[in-house]
């Protein structure tokens, strides 16, 4: 399975989130370069981490849905894909 199997809406939503996260990371770099207060930097790092976790959860949900459809159509290997994906996402 490839990411394009997830559907256009899902891919656009995921890419939008990742671009926003990319902006957060650039903001973090700037904050550190400017010598901003550590608590401010840590707050932004936490927000960035949560944004990545949210994007990963969205991706996982869609991936499992596609794999479940594959299982329903008789692809027993898709069960292993679901199991492997769940192991990677604590």
C-alpha cells in the first residue's frame, strides 16, 4: 500500500498539518537562535510534539481503514500490516 491509496482528502489534510508543523519547527529554530526563554521553547516543543502525534493518529486511522477493507476483500496479509502499524504507534 502507498500513501496515495489513502484518498485525496486525507492526503490534503495530512499535508496541511505537516506544513503547519514545519512552520512550528522553523519557529522553534528561530526562538532558540534568538535566545528565547527556555519555558517558552519547551512549550512550543510540546505543542509541536502533540501536533505530530495528532497527524500520526490521523494517518494511522486511515491506514487501518484501508487495510481493513483489504482484509474484507480476502487479503489476509493486511492483518499483519495492521498489527505492525499498531506496534509502531504507542
